[in-house]
C-alpha cells in the first residue's frame, strides 16, 4: 500500500476537522461535496473504508512521523 506523506495527512486531517466544526455535511451542496472528497481522500490515503478509522490511522501515523531530515518538510 502506498503511504501518504505526513504533510499530506496532516493537511487532510486539518481540512476534515475544520469542515466538521463548520457542520459542512449540513451546508451547501459545495460544502457537502468538499467534505465527502476530503473524507474519501483520507480513507484512500490510510487504507481504510470509514472516515473515523481514517482519522485514527492518520493521527497514529502522524504521531510516529519524524520530519527531521525530510527534504519535503524542511523550511
């Protein structure tokens, strides 16, 4: 299975949590679609089928990620 880069996972988690706080699932069709897209991408990126499992998997991977020495994360 391909593994998403930690920066990508962090961004997806942040987007999903922001959309959840805004209750996007009850908002405009565009907001609903964006939330569905982010949830789908999280699931694909973590190899899960449920967004809640995807969030847990992403957070576990992020907790073990080491950005030191990663050229894609260096400032």
